[in-house]
């Protein structure tokens, strides 16, 4: 059987660079995603205040943002919290129903916030 001498020492600097980039992404992603989740929450609430009317006043306060535990990603959930007053009515406000047209507050908020979020992600990626 032939002996094979494999030397991967040239790959060590590249591996260290990749490890450093992964660490910088992890450190930068959490505050970035948190910031834009909170911006989305505020914009969604503002839209809902404009469209919900008096009957939906508590609905605006049901819109929250919270971190979803994920050890491998910065993940947040934004939208009506069913545990809050009128939070369970989120689908009716957003998509409408037999007696109410769709408000699309969340969709409009997402469309408004997404370009700045995308630019911030690209800036983070460019800093690596």
C-alpha cells in the first residue's frame, strides 16, 4: 500500500478567514434583524391605526415583534399576537372577509421596509 503525504497547511489561513467572516456575520445579523423587525412592527401598527377604525383600535396594539429562538440564525416574527386583544382577528384585518375588504397593513409595511433591510444586509455582507 502506498503512503500518501497530504499537506493542508496552506488551507489554514483560508479557514481562519472564513471562521472570522462567520463570526462577523453572526455578530452583525442579530442587531440588524432586530432593528428591522422593530421597524416593520412600527410601520405595520401605523398602517393599522390608519385603516382599522374605532372597532379595531385594540388590534393595533396586538402587532408585536419577538425573537424566535434559533441557534443558527437571527430570526424574528412580526405580526398580530393571538394572545393580545383582537390579535386573533389579524387575518380578517389583513386579508378581509365577507363584510370587510382587505387592509393589507402588514403587506404594505413589509413592502415599505424591505428595500432598506435588503440594503443593510448587503452592507453587512460587503463588510466581510
